[in-house]
């Protein structure tokens, strides 16, 4: 390994500093456009080290942006966006929510909300989308049981992070598996074994806490559902778990959603095309961001920044256990700084891959660690999009009622799931037996 150069990391340090400090001053971690700040970071990389020819920097920028895994990742992002938007527009989300809530007993509504959020987020592949869909239900419980709102919102956030971590169409899963070059089904199997005990424990905790509060709660009115509209989600889950390439899996899912929508009269052919286009558009910023990040990392690699990071992280690593702990630490640190788990994995993933290759780690374990640690950190930081989305839904209602607004701490005290998956991941690293190095896909 050639000698590293700390100052080659300046573009990434610039991004983290501007994003964190600017967001802190504005009081909103999602007010600053990430893409614009990373473009500025790109020009920092271009102007750094003037002795290096600009054409050489452009060459490595193009090489980084055009990396096979980044381009495949973007293709999957686009297909996932199309599938998600089309499924939503045929009524799959409302049918899924209403179907799940139909069978939830009122006294177990808190644990039921957690379970429903797990299912919805695994189907949708988005934690924020799940929270936006279910938060109004959690907020509405306050009208019947005073003081239950923070607990109810925490159960929704916890369930939403479950699917964000596991779903085959989650952007974090896509990023983690592509950067580590492993199949989604392999990553899912490792990841599921890690988080299932946590999910069961949290479900029991919410059942006990919720049952104590919700004895007098009347039945919640639930809308109608059509089971056929849940089929696209089930199809994608089953095909992906069976090991079918995710590109074909999503393609089949899109086709089935289109057929169901057309046959049920929920959507016409032009609306199918528009839904797919809207889904592509929804992934546009993330896709461009991946290209820019890949290019910036390419220049940083040229200037010795990646070598410096590897030397810094690995200088005390003398075992697979310490290598995995180093990856977990780096992932948590970056996510805490930028409060975006997908971008964290895109940034840390290539570095984790090099650490993994050097130390003979299993790719599916590394992908699981990347995804779970980023979801752990994302779920507990008070400025994460998930917590902010829940607070926005709650405080809008409370403001209209002229009641005291919720703070992040009000909800965070009940966020058992994100916290426990972080603990379990560290225990997984420390005590889980490691098999032979996995064959990459």
C-alpha cells in the first residue's frame, strides 16, 4: 500500500463540515441541498494538489463515477423507484395498511403499529415513507389516550427502521450489497438473524407498555383493502429471497403491479408510464449524488486519501473482529455527522470493501454491519429524517390544538428498536463465529 495523505480527504471533510455546521445553524439537517454541497466538494478536489494535471483528476473522477457497482446501484435505484411509485398509485400502500390494521386488537395497537410498520417498510423499502403513512394513526391515538403519542410514534419509527434495514428495495440495502458485491438474499439471511430477536423483544415490550395504556381504547376505523394489490410486494420479497437477480425481481414486480392496476381499473396505461417516470425522477438526485460521490472518491484515491484512511483504520487491526469493529465505527461516525444512512453507506462502502478484502472478511457480514449500524445511528440521532418526520406529524396537530409540542427526547426514550440493533450488531461482531470468506457476486 502506498503512503497515504491526510489532506487528500479535504473534499470529504469540507462536505461534512459545511453540511453539519450549516444544518445546525439553520436548525434543519435537511434544509441544505446535499447535491450542491457535494458539487462544491468536487471542485475542492479539482483545485487541490495543483501539481497533479487536471486531466488526470478528470480521468480518475470518471473512473470513480463509472465504477461498475455504482452504475448497477443506480439502475436498481431507478427500478426500485418505479416499482414503489407504481405500487403506491394502484392503491397497494393503503390496502396493505388497512389489511394489517384490520386484525390488530385495540389494546395491542402500540405493538400492532410496530408490527404493521415492519411489514409496510419491508414492502415499501423506505422508512420515511412508512412513517409518513402511519404517523397520522399514531398521532390520532392521543385523542383517546392522553400521553400515548410519543410511545406510538416511537413504535412506528422502530418498525420503519426494521424494513429500511432489511427490505430488498431499500436504498440502504441496495447500497450495502452493491458496494460489497454480495447478493441481497445472502445479506438478508445474515441480517435477519441479527435483528429478528430484537424485533420480537421490542414487540413484547410495546405489547406490555401499550396494553397498560390502551385498555379503554375503542376500535380504530379502518378502510377497505384489496388483497390482490398486496401481491406485488409479496412477489418482490419472495423472488428476491429466492435469489433471483434484483433487476429481474423489480422488473417482474413492476409488470405485476401494472397488470393488477390495469385489470382493476385503478390506473390506465398512460398513468402506468407516468408513475414509472415519477419513480425514476424520485431517484434522480440520489443517482446523481452516487455518481458525484464515486467521482470524488476516485480523486481522493488518486491523491492518497483512501490509503491514509485504510492505514489509520487498519494500523491496530490484527483480526477479523477488529476489522469489522473498525467498519462499524467508521459507519457510525459518518452517519452521525451527515444524518443520512444511504449516503453514509455510499461513502463508507468502498472503504469497507478494501478493509474487507485485506482482512478476508465475509461480504455478507460486512454488508449487514454497514446497513444495521447506519440504521441504528439514523434511528437515534435527534436530527435524522425519520424522527423529524414523526415530530412534524405530531407537532402540526398539537399546534392546532394549542398544546405543548413534542421534542425529540419525548420520542427517543421509547426508541428501543434502533438502539438495540446497534447493541446486537456489536455483540454479533464480538461473539459470532465467522465462516470462510464469502464468494462475491
